C-alpha cells in the first residue's frame, strides 16, 4: 500500500471507489443528465454554454458556466470564429482518455510525470457535402497517440491506456451507436 | 455426485435428484464435435481419474459421459434420475422439495444444478429480422445443419472460437463478433497451458484471495479447444482460416447489425493480459524444480487487427443467413422459491454457503477457487462445502 499512498496524480481514487460501492445498491442515484445549450450566431457560427447537470438525485451547477464557440474554417468559406463541431469530439475523447489514465494510474500506484495525447480524425467531407452517398458524414477513423512519462514499464503504461479506453464514456459514445432523438419544441 | 461422495464419507443420509440421466448436460446440451478443453490427466473426480493411454488428449462427449457414468457407479451415489425439481421452499426445520415425482422434506439442500442451464442471449437478438436463423450453442449440433451462406458468430470465448472455426471450415464464410475475451496458447514452453494454470497455483487461488471477485466470477472462458494436434485457436488462427473479425455487437437498427469500433482495444487488453499471465508462469517456473525440463520462455505474436473493421452488417441482404449466439450461459433458478437470487439472477453465497440456513451451492464460477466450474475443481469445493454442511447438521 505504501507505494500507492505515496504517489499522487491528483485523483481522489478513494472517493471514486467509495462511490462505486455506494452506487452498486442505488442505481437511481447513478443516473446523471448532462446538458448544454447552443445558440445560433450567424452563418455556421454558434455559441454553446454548459452550466447545470443532475445526478445523485439532485440538480447541480458547475462552479462557472463554460462557453464554447464553434464555426467552420475559411477553407469552408466560413468565418472561423472557433473550431468545427467535429473537432469538439476529439477534445472530448482526448480529455476523457487522459483523465482515465490519471485515475487508473493512481489506482495502480503509478506516478505520472507527463501525459500528452495527440488526436487525429480522418474525415472525408464528401459525405457532409452530399458529393458521394457512399461516404459517411462522420469520421472514418480516429487515431489517438499517447506520449506518457511515468514510473512504470512500457507494458504497464500500455495497460493503463487500454484500461482507460475500457472505462471511457466518450470512447464508448464514439465506438458504439447511441440512440439520438432530435425534436422541435 | 461429488457432494454425494463426501456426504457418504460422513455418513450423512441423502439423495441426488436429476431431471434427466447421469451426465445429462454432457449428453444433451453439447455440439457433436466438442471435446473437453481440459486435458485427460486433469479429469479428476473424488476417487476417480482418467486411466487411459492418452493423458494429454481431450475427451469427446461420449468419453466424458462414460467417465462420469463410471464415477456414478464407483461412488454408488443414490441418484434418482428422471426427477425434476419444480420447487424448493423453506420450512420451520429445513426445506420442502417438490418434484414431478413427489415431495421430499430435508434439513439441507445442495444446489448443484449447474452454471450453464440456459444460453445467455443479448436482448438485441429480438430485433434481428426473421429471415436470419438464430441459434444458441444448445440448438447447434454441426455446421451441416446450418443453411448455406454466411454465418455471424457472436462471442469469442471457447464456444465462439470453436464454432467459428468449424463453420468456416465447412465453407460457410464466418464473421466473428468479439468483445472482451481471454487469449491463451494451447501449449506454452512445451506444456499444456492448463498444466501451467494448475502447477503455478492460478487455479487454486481462493475466492477470498481474488482481488475482484465479481469480475472473476463473470470472466469468459479462455479461447481454447481440445484437438489431437493441440492447436492454438486464438483470433490469429481464425484470421488465418479466413474468419472476419468485427467488434462487439451493440445494436440492430433498420435491419443492420451495428458493431463497436472498440475491437482494437479489447484485443490489446487480451494480449496484455496474456503477457502478464505468461510472465507470472515464467516467474513461478524459475522458483520451481521443473524449470530445467521446460522449453525457453516465448511471447506470442500480437493479435492482428484488420486495418479497418466492419461497423455494420446488413442482415436483410442475404449475406448472413445464420447468427450463432455464443454469448455465454447462465444458471436457471426458476424452481428455487427461497429469496437468495439477486436481480441479475445470481445466487447470493459466500464460498458455496448460501444466504439461507442449510442451503449450499456447488459448481458455480469461482465458488471457492478459480477452478470451481471445471470437472477437476469440484473435489476441493465439495469437500469444503460438505464439511460446512455436516457442521451445520451437528450444531
Ligand atoms: C460448452 C461447455 C464446455 C465445457 N467444457 C469443459 C471442459 O472442457 N472441462 C471442464 O472441466 N469443464 C467444462 N465445462 C464446464 C462443465 O459444465 C462443468 O465442468 C461440469 O459439467 C459442471 O458439472 P455440474 O454437475 O456442476 O453441472 P451440470 O453438468 O450442468 O449438471 C447439473 C445437473 O443438474 C440437473 N438439473 C438442473 N436443474 C434441475 C432441476 N430443476 N431438477 C433436477 N435436476 C436438475 C441437470 O440436468 C444436470 O444434469 C464446460 C461447460 C460448457 C457449457
């Protein structure tokens, strides 16, 4: 245990393990709803905000509201006020996997010094342009490369990365279909 | 019958109830080509072991039935065959057991009805279009009974890899949907991998020493097959046969089956886990006396993942005529009228001592040891559980 106690990746694994135990017998409390709102600015430029969410049987607010600007680049004949929506998927995946690595490393007693993920999504835009009906709209594939400096063997680091994928919400959301309902109110 | 052996040894009056015949699951619930994946020398029951000429071979189903029949004769177990238990209820001083042949009253009950009574088929099977034939390992006998044309095998544990291989060899192109799985070579450093599991003490690991018991109890069976050639049947072997690998089946939408894009990761997890297991074997061997007799340590080629895997499969186009759900098995406790089964259908027990006084269980995954669901695992478990039962009767 000493090894585990003396390492610190800044993740409160104890709290997570306790939550896991507590929620085993209370599936209702484990139901979370995450929310965001998107407002159209002009052209393909939008502003999204994220503030409140619910879970553990209550409503909650983040400490501060976050704002995300999305647009499309000039090569798309747009104003490029912000990143494209599909790039936000890379942001979500990279941050989710990296957070997972820190948590798993803490739990396994591995001290991290640096973690850097580089993500690349291969996208054939003929799909969204309607230029070829055989081409899908979304990514054809996403490649994530991790550069990790840690007190661990290569195999242990690979196992960290594999485990973080196994437990990642965004990895699951991207690799498995999700039922999406869009309605007009 | 292993429980019966130890009950007799302790002179505890008992009967064994069996709805079919002795070795019923091996007679009725297995496919034609199946051989045990455990080697003959490992087939041991209390006071009974394989004595034939081929200790490293793997028994066919008729051979297993013969083996268990001989055990039944040897123990003289008081088996009442053709007796189906339809209800077990708690009474003031024990249990009332209702069967299709009448009622019995007893102080204690040992639930040894098996861990694999029903195929576990995921709910998404209900959305599969009617034109596709759906089978479970209980319906499957041999590839000749399948329609000609493509076959999707879902599940890459022992059952899934074995069926995928034989169906592919029959000329029906197989797509294999793989979730998390356990990769193993048949032979490592010249010995059966299950020799290592046994010798290195992995199989004897106790349920109260396993770090994550819930996970250990739901672990899939290893990708192993018993053949004369002692061939390895991992995903690389299947790829060489021409089987197409896809990710975990996740949903049917508009007549298409959608697969997870996470195949690469489940494969990496299995490769890493195999390497850790082999490292543990090597470390054990260094400390043991057998090191000198073993071949040099080796590591196996990483599992080859197709550059791009199929994410969707049209079930209406005729390319897939059959789906085989090799997605595991579960026990059936529909006859147990005692509140000891959780919402997921699992029996609530601590090392075979069920949460109802005088109620016991045997033959469930990691019941008391990692080997609990294997034929050779029953002896130690039955000895411990029956000792507890005897203590309970005397108290
Ligand atoms: C496909 C497959 C392959 C396997 N391969 C191997 C292998 O290679 N090596 C190995 O060691 N193990 C293997 N196993 C595990 C194997 O199931 C066990 O080793 C062994 O059969 C367990 O014996 P058991 O008596 O606990 O359960 P079972 O063999 O399932 O016996 C339970 C008995 O209870 C009877 N029963 C159930 N419900 C009732 C009721 N309500 N009333 C009356 N009787 C009832 C059944 O008819 C059955 O005869 C395999 C399992 C499967 C499914």
